[in-house]
């Protein structure tokens, strides 16, 4: 309690570690709301609960982020020494890998620093490598981390059984591995961890589980995609250690790593092999793998065990690197009748494709880059018609009739070379994510996409194999695909911005190329209420005054990439209020810039911009011009010097323009030939 001179009593109350909304609803009844300036601070590990604790629009949810490396280092030194000046030289030079091992968590930093501080012999070691090894052993048993484990255990015990299972599964990934959300969701479903929930499909329910783990701060967000959705996560090292420890207790996961150590039982349920060198062969030879449900391998192909050892696999993930001298072929996959999920990276798959016919329960097939020797052919007739996700390199050629794959939700990348295949695409009514590479005639493309647009299509990427061909066949798309979140069109320009794009109210990410853009075209793009990411390439004409972004335009846009021969952008006050990154590409010649010329006029109005990127191309994409320039004659030399002067003037003008910005954004300038 605190009181002012007038006798008015106010209070400041801190409520630590709230777990349930019901608890908050009871506690808040004790607070007097008398508008006298009292304050309540509540802490929780559940983000949704933090929002519930907000009682008015003035309340604020503050998310605590990990410390950066410099601040982590300062805290580390402060625990060991009275001041940084008093620290021995070998402690001042703490390697980043030791600081990063703490993950920016103050409690962990203090715990690790305490381990160092209390062992005088560690201070006297000549190399930090020995200290690092020492810490690795101490972190397993240190009493200073017991409280951290206790806190994690509280969070873990509060999870439902389904969430506990999903959480333990994260232990299969190597340390510091970037875990992709979509990949993780497919694995959970394939393992049978997720059932239908509240009428949602299994993948939607799995995504709900993922978001719940984020919400509870059990996993850390690692990145967002162009639509603003979480795309990947990571595990803190202490959290990973906790998960592995729990997994071993329950014989949930068995891990083999480069220390040739085995964590877990020899009666395997889920096996994760994470190796870079030989030495684990004898461990694999002694393991009973017939009951294993999941095999995950990261390492050289020659160290991988034979798939004939497995009988009941539901998940198979091979992330393999093969040297030029090695030849490795996948065999025995056809005997894995229970397989639901198959993901292969780094192996030539010619031997694999004929084996797929027997995998009738397969839901996910992902073939990522191989050695690139020759094109693969995939016979659709040998795939299960109940497949949900088919992701292959664009070098794979399909045949056999794609129309039978009506259960597909993801299809990438599909090379379309004939009219029949283009026509059949329209039959895949469950498609949500489609990536196409087009060759040949486009006549039947519009009817097929129109059918998909009225169904479930949410993401569409089109790449045209023939350069200079226009995509005006789609200018009359009707009815427009109202559910579309992402629309990317690469190397195939429209003549102008299609008017139907203005009706895509859910569109978050748009990448489009046009021959010319008008005021109306900019108006179409500016009217999109959900747009977060825009990539606009204008090949030719723009309005006489350039591209003007008016004060009410692009209210939610966060990333804007613009390419034209000159940087002809003007920003009015109020435009793009949430823009974080502005990227531009232009040519460094043919644009006369005077000392008073207004390049990027109004850029100071973009108050939220943190990064400004500019790429200037020295030559146009015209081979004749380039060839003329490299044939050095006196005339060409003078023209070359003039272009250098124009480029320098342009760079100076851009620096002056960005210099007007009060926020001091990061400036990245590049010149390319």
C-alpha cells in the first residue's frame, strides 16, 4: 500500500505465476476499482491467460524475451566477479557457445556461472574447451539447475496427456534443430497422437496442440512465414534435456549420437540417429527394431542401418548426405505396410519410386533435393489415392492421371506439360496448397483454377517455364478464389493488375509481376485489408508522377518489395503505418538525379520501418546492351563512365532520402552486375 499527502490510499500488487482463469476471476474480485491509480501486475507462462488478466484497453501484455548475447555475457561476469574489471582474462573471454548454451535465460546463466565460480580448478584451465566439457557434465547433475527443472516439470505436469505425448516427441530432433511446424504436425498425425477434435480434422487439431505449446512457452517461436504465421520453433537446451530425460523414463525415444552413446531402451519404439562419423554400427546391430514405430536419421548414408530391420514403421525420415564417391539406393521400403509419413532428403530416389505401390496407408510423401542427376518420373497410379501431401522437386515428371488423387491437400511442385494434366488439376477439390510449373499451352488453366478457387485453395504459386509469356489468361478469374491467403506468380507477368484481386479479402501474401501499373492498379493492391507481404515487379510504364502510396493505403502491410528500372516511389503521410521492411531493386543508369531531386519522397512517413534494402543493377537484362558495353571503344568507355556517375548520384540521392527517416533504419545497399 502507498498513500499520498492527501491521504488517498493506492496499492501496487504483484500476483506471481497464475495458471488458471478461474483463479484470476476469484482474485480480481478483491481489487477496488476506484480510478485512483492503483496497479496490478500478474505473471503467467500462458499467453492467453495474460490477455484474460487485462481489464481494460489501457492494460498491456508484456512478453519477456531471452537476453541477447552481450547482456547474457554481462550477467555471467556479474555473477562470477565484483565487476568486469576484476574478472580474470580467461573469464572475460567466455566463448559464445557457452553463453549461447544458456539460451538467454537469466536463471540458466546464473546457474552456469555459479558452476564456474565455485570450482577454482576450472578457472585455471588453459582452454575454454575443457570448461565447456566440464559444464556439459555438470549441467546433468548441478543443484543450481534443479529449480529450473522443477519449473519445467510444473509446466509439463499441467499438460493434457495428448500434449505431453506431443511434447515428448520433440526429443527426436537434434540439438538446436529448426523444427518446421507443418512437418511436425504431419508427424504427430502419422504417429496417431491426434484425433479429430470439436469437428476439426486431425491436422487442424494438431495445429491447435502446437499453438498451445507456444502459448504455454514450452517451445520457442523461431520464425514466421510471409503470411504472418509461425513457421518454425526451437527447443531451449534445458527443455530438450528435460524432454530426453522424461522420454528415457517412459521408453518413448531412443537416441544415438556422435558420442556413440545410447539414450533410452534397446527395445525401440522411436529411434533417432544423429551422427556425422562412424562408430555407432555395433549399437544399431544389437537393437531390436521390429516394433519401432518411427525411424529418424541425420547423417552419412553409409552409416544408416538396413530398413529390413523394421516392420511396423509409421514414420520414416531420412536426412542423408552422400559423398560423390558413394552410391546409395533405398530398398525394402515396399515392406513397410504401416508407413504413414515418408520424408527423404539428399538421396537419389530412382530406386524408391517403384516401391511406393504397396504403401496404401501413406499420407505424406516428401522427396527433397537429391543428387540432381537426371529427371525422375512418378507414376501416379502407384501412389495411394488417399495421400494428403505430395511434395517433390520440380524435376519430377508425373504421369498416369493426377485426377485420381482427390484426397490431396498439398501438391508441390507439379510440372504441367500437356492439356490433359492441366484439365485434371481442377478435379482436386481438397487442395489447399498448390505449386505449379507450367509449360506449353495455358488455355485450360483458367477453368481448372476456377474450380479449385471455389473449394479449399488457400495458397497458389505459379512459375512459368517459358520466359516472356504473359498470364493474362487469368485476368478474368471468376468467381475469384475468396479463400486464398497466398498468391505468388513468378516469371509470368500480367499486362496490368487484375481487378479481381481486390476481392481477395483474406489475401496475406502477394507476389506479382506486371507489364505496366496505373493508379487504379495501385488502388486495387492498396485495398486488400489483410495484406502483410507484397512483392511487385513492374517491367514497363508507371504513372507520370510515379507510384504514389496514398495515406490510407496498405494499413497492415509489413514487407514491401518493389522492382522497377527507377526508384519511383512516393509515400504520403499515413501510408503503410506497420511496414517493417522496404526492399527495392532498380537499374543504376538511365535515371537523371539532380541535387534537389526527390527520390523516395515521403519515406520519413514510414515510421515503423526497421530495414531498408536496395539493390542496384549495373546492366539491364538485355544481352545486346551488355555485349555492347563489354566491347570497349572510346564511345563505350565514355558511356561507362557516365553510367558510373549516374549510379553514384542515385546512391547519394537514396542516402539523402533515407537520412530523413527519424527511426534510423538499418540500410543495406548492394550493386549487382
